[in-house]
């Protein structure tokens, strides 16, 4: 586990998160109240435990275009983007989120994932004029609801699918942020509501972008060759990825949330597993899950864990089980 400890854990009521989010606050006394403050646009979330990397040099965008799933050529300063690094067989190995400021591409990735990402990126440099730097010690990620303020540092603020934006902030400024802070539990509830998967929580070592709703978000379907493209294109063209991402609406009468990896069953057979779970201030207990494509979309599922009561759950589709079929040739 990382030894990082955010200075914002010294705020009144702060309770540290565990697992992948260790080092920042899970909440500051009430995650539901903090969610409502985020929904009202009057708060921020400390994500300073995430790794931050910069890529400078005149070839950075064409180089990233060639080695990732995203279309980087011509990316305008201040435009946010999401990109993946895939294995040769199309499995998701890295997810990065960032923005270019006209001279440098700023990205952040999961806590502890930066070193492996930098290692792979460095191995792909060859003759390209790029400079890759781990700046986690100097910069932190802070999430705020809404769009970046007009006239603000928009070249280092990346909009996202949650209706907010991530700011690459000098760490020296972290402790002096104004406004009430919200913990990562509140942020995770909004993320699950938005159906945005998180690498390492909502994915496993078999996950491909087609299952996760990442096509046209982190994967540009009309760009040239990149590692893993063959799998993405084949599944897109033929349709029917092996699994699909769903949002679960959990039975609120049970007093616990399912844990990451808990089995999802239908008629006694395991059809998937739970990724992330949270209590939403309006929707109640919700979760993201990967289930087999063949699982009926209207089926009521059971979340099963040892020494815990079974939790009933209904599904909300996030990925069409027949995705890609519209381009299949008719025989």
C-alpha cells in the first residue's frame, strides 16, 4: 500500500479511504451531504493520490496517436481526452486521462500505475522527440464539478464524463484550497451514476474496451493501427462482446455494500462480478458490474458473498449486449 498521505486528511472529520484510494479522505463526516454539495457545484474532491505524468516534445501528439487507442493528431490545447494502452490481444493494460497545454501533454492514471505506464511509454520512444516525466511529487489532481472557470488555467484542466473537470494543481497549493472538501466516496458515487468504469476496479486482466463502453470515448474507431486494434475491430465488426458493463440498483434493505469481486449469480450460476459500489444520495446503493453478454437484460440478479446476506439487484444497461451487430454483413 502507498505511504502517501494527503494534507487534506488533517481537515476536521476526515476519514482516510482504504484500498486503491488510500492516502486521501473517504469522507469528511457525511458522504451523502458531500455528494449533494458536489451536485450543487460548491465543493471539490482531493484526488492527489493519483499518479501524474507529463509528455513534452514536438512529436508528443503524433507519437501518442501511434501507440494508444486515441486520436491525438491535431489535439487542441485545453481539450481533454482519454486513451488506453492495450495488450497485443486487445486487453486493457493502462488508462490515462489528460489535456495538452500546447507544449506538454499532462496525464493522470491510477495510484501506483504511473511507473509501469512510464516504463512502457519509454520502451516505445525510439527516435521520437518526446520527454516523459513522472511529476507526481510536484502536481496533484483535484476534481471540481462543472466546467473550468472562464479565464482560468484551462490548459491544465481536463473536462470529464461526470460533468466536472480535473485540475493539475501544484502540490504546494493543495493545503490552501478554499471551499468544503468532499471525499472519494462521494466522487465514486457520481462516477458509478455516470457509468464510467475505473481500471482495476471495474476491469480485470481479460477486459477489452468493447465490454466497458470505452468505444468512441477512449477508443477512436477510425484511426490507424495500434497495438490491440485487431481485437477491438473484430469484436466491433462482428458484435457481441463476451461481457457487458451494467449499473446495478441494489436492494437497499441490506445494510452493507457488496465488495469488489463479489459474485453475481442468476438461477444459481455465476454470470459476473461486482466492480465498484457506493451509496448514492438519490439512487440509493448502486454498483458497476461486468456480466456475461447472454445474461437477460431484465433479469433480477443476486450478489453473493461469503458470510454476508445475498443482495438482490436489478440491471441498467450501459453497454448494448448486441453492440457491433449493426455492421454485420447479412448472409
